[in-house]
C-alpha cells in the first residue's frame, strides 16, 4: 500500500482527484488531502508520503517549496506537479528538483492517471531493489553471524537442510563448509562453571574456546561453529576437497583418519581451556560422514553422551561416539531412548496450535505425543519423564499467557497432571490433557474475537464521531495503535469490506439523516461531513444513493405528506 497526498488550493480539484483515485481499484492507496501547502506539510511531518500530487501556484507557500519540504522528510517520495499555466520557468525548476512529471491541468484526468501509474511502477521497482540491497547488506555485516547461527540451530533441531536453505534469508549465505557434502560434528561443553560466573562472562569464555579451536585447526580443514542453547559449542567440520592427507587411495575422504586427528587436536585445546581460561571442557566427537539431514539425529546422540558423561564419566573427557569405551557404550545402551528431535519439534508445533486456538489439530497432536510416551516409557523412565514434563509445560505456558485460570481448569484437575502415572493409567492423563486443550482453544478464540471486535467498534466509533475531520487511514491507525497498511488488511479480513466503504456509507447515512431531519443547506451539510466542495459532495451523494441531495430531500418531503 502506498500513501498519496493530493494538494491544491482549489477544493474542486482536490475532491475530483480524490474521488477518481478512491474509485480506482487498480492500486491500493491510502489517500490524504490538503487545501494548502502548509496543511500538506503538517501531514508530511507525521505520516510517510509515497506519492505527492501538488499544484504549483498556491498562496503562502508554493508547490515547488512544498516539494523541498516533503522530500526532506521522505526522500523517496515521487512527485507530480500540476499547473494551470504553461510556463517554461516552472517546468525548468520542476526538472531541477527531480520531479517525476510536470502536468498542465488542462491535459485532463487520463494523463494524470497514467502519470500516477508510472510513478507507482517506479515505487514498486525501488521497493524491490531496496529489499534486495538491504538483505545483501545485512548478510555482509551485522546479520551474517546471526543468520548463520539461526541456520545451524535449525539443522540441530532436525529441520530439513534443503528447506532451510531455500529460505530467502539463508539462500546465498556464505559458508566456510560446502552445503550438501558430508561433514563431522564435534561438540564441547564446560564441565563445571564457577558459581558466580555471569552470562556475559560465559559468552566471553565460549568465544575464547572458539578462538582456540580455530588456532589449532589446519587450513586444510574447514569449520563453522555455533553456540547452542547457551550451553554447548558445536562445530561442523569438513576437510578441504584438496586435502589429500585425509583421503583414501580411492580419493574418498578417510573419515576415520580425520576423527583420530581431531581427537588428538582436542587434547591441547582442553589443556589451554583449563590453564588459560580456567574452565574444564569435555568434547564429544560425532561419528564421521554425517549427511546434512542427519545432523539433528546425530546431535541428539551427542547430547545423550554429555548426559551420560555427567553421570558416569570424568571431567575433561573426549568421547568418540564410534569408539567409546565399553563401560560408556553399556551405560548408553541401558538408557537408550528414541531421539528427542522429532518430539521437540512437535512440541513447538503444539505450542503454536494452542496459541492459534486450533482445537482439532492441537488435540490430535497431544494424543500422538502422549501415545509415544506411553509406548516408550519402559525404555528409560527418567528420559521419558523429562519429555512428559516438557509437554505439560507447553500447556502450563499456554494457560499462563492467557492470565485467566478459573474454576473450569480446576475441574479438569491440572494439579494432578504434575504426577506422571504408570503407562496403564495414562488414559486418564490423555483425557485430562484433551479437555485442557479444548478449554484453552475455546478461550483463546473468545479472547481473540473479543479483542478484534473491540478494535472494530473503536474504529466505527471514531469514524462516527469525526465525520467532518481527517479520516485518512493514517489518522485512524493512530487511534487504534496499528500500522496503517496492516489496519487496512485487518479490517477487510474481519468485516469482509474495505474501511473506505464503511466511511463512505456512514457519511452517506449521516447526509440522508440531515437532509430529512434538519433545515441545513446542502453546502452546510457538505462542510459538516468534510467536503470542502459542494459539487464533490453532490457527486458523492449521487454515487451512493442514485440521486442528488436536493432530489433526495424533496422525495423525502413528498413521502412524509
């Protein structure tokens, strides 16, 4: 949506242009009007202007002076100047100010319409080019590390690599490693933090560990790194294609040789972490040759290894998932549970469904997740209990966000859900969660509908109370604290009609009421409804009712007799 400002000291011209562009469905325009350059400048000081149509000769401040002021506030604004005089001096000055067009009023509406069409096409092209440049600039500067972090975080949580890469933000992201080619995962975790270590200090130490890793890594091995969940360092490692030191005779990568080398490299890094940084760090070396879509599953094993090390292993460990000692393998087998990647992803989906009030999908997904827990409960009770409480936390967070815990939720027995029952009694838990899901979704929908209806009522009240004042989209958006462009879409989506249609209908109804029940003259009614030009009011009224104001009044008088 673009905002058009029409300025002329002749109300008939402003109102004529306003009516023409309001009736036109070719573009979505928010139209503002002003009857002097000073009035237009006040609008420009508060509201972004994309396109300006202005008379040149106006009392007080000329259109040429107004152009300078508007372009000061909104440099990308396109400008079209109108004049009733074909004077070279005006045209020359307009060209100097980089005005899009200089049009004689006598050339007619068709020429003005075509000129506006050309200006809007330029705005569209500039918008596309600006977005491309902004994305490119963002990736090259501040956003590049953040985008890389988001990209690899998505892979660690199990997202499909191809789908993530196709995102317009990640597409073309410069990576040190080659997309799609197998890689290795190495993760590091501080074994024990000092009690008073602040978050900032932890981040500083993480970056120091990253720096140590980079210093020890030979140029023939490429790596990207990310700090995951503020607690783990994860490296994605690939040997250079030309690095024959890690190639088999066939030319393929010898991943086992790479694993052995990296394990040896981690020893001095650990020593430096302890001696120079004062922190003990353990590492887990993932099984070599991981495909990109398998990153999430591999990382699940890495996290499980860290948990096992915390219980059974020493500090400053280097755990090779493929070559671990038998005691570690044994403990891992005893506690093996299905990977949590998919379960955690589905929890995020459930959170979104509850927030949207999608009862059907949320209920089905809850049933699926409870079913999984019920089937897997015997494999590792502690790990499955953790997942159950994560599921319960999603529901408790949804309840807390609505700030409306009432008796209906007490009847469901939310408190009893905090105790995880044996699998045989899980049918009761599933029923309780399903009832909770239905109640949350119903209440969420009610809250959203109530909020939306209140906004629409507020808009309608403002329009009814300000029929003779500024009813531009920008002004109404101020009242309800909305972005003007979004307000237009929001209103249409909710009421299935344009806001401008409601304003016009309300003005027409008010005009009909005044014509029947008051002795006001037609031009007085026009002014009360914000029409500076009686002729434009007459044209507007005829369009809305099929008759002129005077004809409508006379017909009403005849019917009342």
